């Protein structure tokens, strides 16, 4: 009996040795078969996910300087808010400013407040507290506000060019054409155009691009292309639509504004004296400055984004933020300096405050 058990144990040991010797790497690895290759869909879903939020980086590459960058950005935001609120208050109080050009200026002030406030508080939160987390819906809302009101602002500049054209080329009909009702309709048309153009962007992202390969947005706000580049799906429709809207808004609006000013200059050149020409052109000075302040940063930022592949990423992000901050800061300054009624009213307010003290 003992001999039988001993032989059984010996047989099992010999069998295990034979199996170990025959277990080469080739036999241990699974045999290739069609069902054993990695499934592309499984790999895709392992990489991509449906994020509930994104992480904004602020100014990528300059994270160590965020606390210092908050000083100029915070100061600029404060100047923009105070300046545009002051413009709104002065135009409301000063009855002589209840004219189409200044109503359009009030619309610009509201738009600039929306543009700066939709980005700067979040950016300052990133600088001060590292609060870069932003929900998906909040990100899409921010994207809509930025691009929509930038489109609306371009439309208001176009309406202001029409106002200047009528005032100079057909001055006798200016008050009958540019009534308060017409000014309101032009402002509403600019707003509806912005909603119609930009509304589909976040909807397409929400419905067609639900999966993302990363949740870190290398930007200080939810810019359209910065979000789309993180998507796993086919984003060609978004890219084409975004470029089409950019062409419609920037190119066509700027061409229409340029055409109106060509007609204005032709009418001005027909005036009798140089003094009359300078005086007439002076009424367009503020509008021309505001147009340049708005379109030049957009053009520079777009060109660098498309062709400046050697430009460091922090420069891209800084330019994108300046494009949202420079017009809100400079527009009130330009109109306050160049408009006599606004300048006098501001000086009067400052004198009253000085006497009270």
C-alpha cells in the first residue's frame, strides 16, 4: 500500500516537471485568432469618456506667475466695468446724448460688460484659488456668451456705420430714418443674428460630440476650438461651421463697414472747405477708433492661431484674453475723450464730488 502511494506521488511529480518543461513562451501565449484581437470600439471607449466637467488651466505655461498676472487682469477688468457703467449712466442722465450714435454706444457698453464678465471672474478665480473646474453646461454657456456677443458687437458696429452714412450722406433724412424705434430694431436684429449664428455651436457639441479624450482645456475660458479639439468624434462639421460663421461675421461685416466709409469719404470730399471736411470726419473718429480696437485684435489673434505655429501657447491665450478685454477698456475712454457732451458731463460730476468733499 505504501509502495503504491509512493509510486503515485512520484508519477505526479514527473508529470508536473514535463508540463513545466513544455510550457515555453509560445505555448503560454494565446494563439492568434480573429476574436482575440483588440476591439477598436472597446479601446475607444476605454480612452474616451463623457465628462461632467472640464478643467481650465488659466494661462498654460505661466502657472507659476498666475498670482502676479491677476494684478493687471484684475485692474483691467475693474477699469472695463467702471468705464462702461459710467457711459451708461452719463448717456441716461444727459438728455443731449439721446441720439442714435449714443444709443448704439450704450449697446456696446452692455455687450462689453457681458464679454468681460463672462470670462474675467472665472480667470481671476483660477489665478487666486486654482478654481479651474467648470461644469459641462457652464462651459457651453460661457462659449455661447463669448461668441454670441462678439457677433452682436460686430453687428452693432455695422449699425453705427449705417448711422454715420445716413448722417453725412443724407443728413436731412437722418432723424426720420434713424428713429428710436429703428435704433431698437437694429439692436434687436444684431442680437437675433448672434443667437442664430452661435446657438448651433454648443448644441452640436452637446449632441454630436459627447465623448472626450481629455477634460483639461489648455485655455483660460471655453473657447470653441479649444473644446472641440478634445472631442473623440468627427469634428469636421464644427470646424467648417465655425469658419463659416467667422467669414460671415468678420469678413462680410468689415466689408460692409468699409463700403459705407468709402461712400462717406466721397461725400466728405465734396464739401466746400477743409474746415467742413475735418468737422464732418470728426464725427466718425470715435467710431473708426472703436472699429479698429475691435477688429485688429481679432485679426491678429486669428492669424497667429492659424499660421503662428512657432508662437508659444501662452502668447495665444494672452492674445485671446486681450481681445476680450481691450475693447471694453478702450471704448469708454475713446468716446469719453472724443465726445464733448460726455467729457463735460464727467468733469461736472467730478467737480460736484470735489465740492462735496
